C-alpha cells in the first residue's frame, strides 16, 4: 500500500480505535483482512487459472490469518504513536499560541504603562502648576480672610449689641467689646472660664436653667435680663441659640443681647400711665355718677308721686337723659377696658322675650320724643331662657337705637328680632333699621373705628364722641358675635347684630325669708345715701348710714346685729378696700357679708382681690341687681321679680285676649308706668284718623305704594300699644295691597276703622284693670 493510500486507511483505523477501542478495532481489522484475502484470492485464481482451488484459497487465508495480527498490531501501535505525536504537537502548538498571546498582552500592557507614565508625568506637571496657583490663591484668600476677620471683628466690637460664644461645657470661647464692657472684664479674663467664675451668684440659677433648656431642647430662648452696668441697672433682651454642627450635635451656645433699658422704661411709664388713666377714669366716673345717681334716684322717686301729665313727661325726659348719660359713662369705662384688653362678659340666665320687651320700651320712648314711628318684628320662638350678658347686650342695642333715632329726622325706626337655628346652634339676630341720613358707601368700612365720625350730606362730621360704635363692636365680638352695617346715603341705615344663644333653664326662684335685714350703708355722698336708703327701706329693711370709713369701722364694732355692709369704694378718709381689710382682720366678722358699691365693678374686684367680699354693685344702684344680690345672699325674692305677679292674677276677657297683645301691654306698664302707656294710647287715637284719611286719599289717587306705606305705619303704631288684631289687619293691607281690586282695598279701610274703635275700647278697659290692680297691690 502506498503512503497516499495508507493515509485514509490509517485514518479509518484510527477512527475505529477511537470509537470502539483497541481490541474491538483489532478484531474488526482482522476479519476485514481475512475477508479481503478471501475475495482477492478467489478473484486471482479465477482470473489466472479459470478455476478456484479451495486449498490454495485456504492457504492464502491461513497465511493472512497468521500474518495479519502482527500487521494490525504494528499499525495500531503506529496509530497510537501518531496520535500521541499529534496530541503533543497540538499541545505544543496551543502552548505556543498562549505564549504568543501572553507576550502580546505583556507588550500591550507595557505600552499602556508607558503611556500612563507619560500621562502621569504630564498630570504631575499640571498638578504642580495648579498647586502653585492654589498656594498663591490661598495666600490671597488668607489675606482677604484676615482682612474680613478684622472687619468682622471691628463690626462685632463696634456693635451696640453684646455677643458671646460658649462651648458645650459652658466655657467662654469668644465675645465682643460690648460684652466685655457689660461684664467689666476683658476677653482674656473671660475666655477659658465657666459661667460660675464670671456671673454673680444671684444670676447663676437663671443663666444655668436657660443654658440647659437651649442645650437639651435645641431651641432658641429669649428673655429679658436686668444687669448692673457701671453702677446702673440696665435691661437687656438676651437671645440664646444652640450651635449645632453638620451631624446635628450640640457643640456650643451663641448669645446676643440688646440694650432695651429705654424700652423698659417706656413700658413701665406706659404701665404707670395706664394705671393712672384707670384711676382717673374710675375717679371721674365716680364723681360724675354721684350727681347722676341723684338725678336718677330723685327722678324715680318723683315718678312715684302725684304729678301732672306734663310733669310726668318732663320727669321721663330727665330719666331718659340720665340713662343716656349713664350709657356714655359705660362707653368711657368700656373704652378703657378695651384699651387694656380687660373687657369681660358676665352671662346670666335671662328670658330673651322679656329682655327684648325692655329694649322696646326704651326705644319706643326715645322715638316718641322725636316723633318717629317705632315698630318691632319678632320671628321664631323667643320666649326662651339663654345665657347672655344683658347689660352688655342692652348697651349694644341702646347705642344702635340711639344712633338710629339721632340721625333720623322723619320716618321710622324698625327693630327686628329673629331666632335662627344653625349647624353650630341657635343664634339671636337683631337688626335696627332707620330712614335717616344714611352713611356714605366709602365710609362704611371705617364706621366702627375708634373716634371716627362719618361726614353727613353737608360734608361736616356727625355729632357725637365717635366711640359708641367702636365700643359696640368690641362688645359684640366679646360675646362671640358679629355686627354688620349696610346703608344707602339719604335713605337710611341697617345694623345687624348676631350673637350665639346658649339655651338654659329658667333660673330657680328664691323663697322669701320673711324677715327684714339690718344693713350698714357706707356712702360719703348724702344724696346717694338717701336714695339707697329709700330703696332698701321700700323693701322692708332697716338701714344705718356711715359717711366715712372711720364711722363705718366704729359702727361695725358697736352694732352686733348687722346682716350686711354696703361699702362705697371711695371715701373721704380711707378707701373701701382698707375698710374691708380691717373688718376681715377680726375673725368675729368672718360671716358678715360685704358688698362693694362702685362705678367700676371690675376695678373694685381687682382692688379687693384677696379680701373676702360677697359681691359688687355698680352705681347708681340698679334695683334688679340689688334684689338679685339680696336673694343670692339671704334667700330673699327680688321684689321686681315678683312685680308681675299681680298682673298674672288679673282675669282678662276672651275678647281682650283675642284682640290685644296682653304681654306687650303689661310689660310696657310694668316698665314705664300706666300714665306713659296712656299717653301712647292717646297719641295713637290722635294719629288714627289722620292715617285712615291718608289711606282713602292714596286709594283715590290710585297710589297703591302710598296705601301700603300708610298701612305699614299703622301696623307699627298698633303694635306699640298692643292692638294685636289691628296690627294683623294692617299687615295684610300692606302685603296684599297690589294683589286685590280697589273695592277690596276700600272695604279693608272700613274694617280697619271698626277694628280700631273696638280695640281702643277693649284697650282702655284693660288699662283700667291694670291700674286698679296696681293700686290694690
């Protein structure tokens, strides 16, 4: 076999050995050689001899069988050697490739390192250059910082405010010249020392407590500190702040202080001025109320005597004027309280309907004096009890009604009272409307400003002090309410007051104790003493009078059966608070009630703070409050609270109850007297024909608007004297005038005249019953 032909056979044998192993491959080759020898020998003998001899063929096969194992063994061994050589060569080749690759990698790495070293060398040169520049800039910056530090130090040292810094251990680390001057030590003597070594002992507790608060709470603290500087006490506003690093750790305390001595002195001067102002107002109020008390008391006493109708009218005018003057005093006192933020609201359980009736009586009187129509509309259930301050609310309404009457020259004043239920609870809405001069639109936002007076149509400022509406708004806000104004210049104004209603039960009535009281009245003004004595004696009490504090103390020491002391706060020798202190100094009089008499109840309560007193009454003495005070102290019913019992005992006919508003009539008579009510009825009888004539004239002129307007006036007039059915009929005439024919309007006038005639007869009968019962009482 040639080498070329051996190559494929060798590869075949190599594959067999690789695939089946050496022995199986040897057997396969052995049988394959025998098969080839058989085939070739048979072909040879057949071609050469023309016949096949079995013996010769077998001889060839035998020879092949004997020699082929050697040949196969040699071939397989050769193949193994060739495979080993091939494997070795392949391994060597692979190693050579790896070696070449490693060499290439090393060469590349070396080249990279060389490049990097070149770059590093260049970077080094650049860094050296930048370092030189940075050193130059740092030197420049250090110089600038040094200059800025010097400038900052100069600014800090020249600052009028003191400054210092302490580390976390409380040791001083820096300060400015102002702090050195205040402490009286240089920075060298301060830095490195603790607060215990610097501050006097009496300042250490406050210093250490505030330092602890700053260090623990990490919050700034501001406090006013008084410290002696050059033998003079100075006030400083100190602000201590925590010094916190980037990690949020407390590392020290910064403190700034500003000299506020002048401000403190101004505050003290202002406080002194406030006290002096309060004393002045209290004294002025006392001095003014003294003659006013005489006017009110004597007028009340005159009204209880037999007077002519004109004299009664004059007395009512005096009484109304005195009440108005008293309201001005209240505004002045409240103005002082507002200024000092001491305006208090004292609520009490009152009947809202009764309260409104009291206001209506006052309003009707002052409106009648000016010839104005006054009407009231009630909406909702008002016969309820609520916690209100009747004095403050009455003061609000009186101010507004007085203004409405003052600035209305003709026309009417309307009072509307409405109970409204809201999500937050019930509210009382009260509005006062007038047909007066009105308020310019650009002035309405300022109308409640202190001392502001809106100009009228002529351009001049309105008369008055300018404090009434400001005080009114403050009172409404103190009652947690709202007040609004709406107005059209030349047509009238409307003020709306809203206050929340805290509903409650009716106050429990006290039972009558059945005995008179022995009362010591301490009052330096004889007129005031006479009026107060008359009020108390009318209630069945015995009164002794002391004109000075010394007299009062003597009587307390000598009179063993005293039940009550009514003590005036301003006496000619010693003040009421000193009298009360000396009385309470003796334990024998611990149970003796003392009630202060003063023009300013709050001021008296402050002066008597710490002294056991049982109450305070404002001067001039209000009979309702006096009776209530006696009822609370001794279980005595208020005489005024029982004043209506005789009215409740009167039996009115069904027709009177149907035609008349009995509640309005009895309230009017109870408040103002039967004569005043009779005058109102006479005025209505005088005006009635005029109104009916105007109704017919407007119907003749086909002026339905005027017809409704006249009906509206009649409605208010009828309501003021309690003609209930007349009021309802005129209300129908007013509201439905535009909806019916002229014939119906004419019939309504005839019905109105009949109702008025019938109502006046019933009204006069009711008045006679009330007068008779009043006299019998």
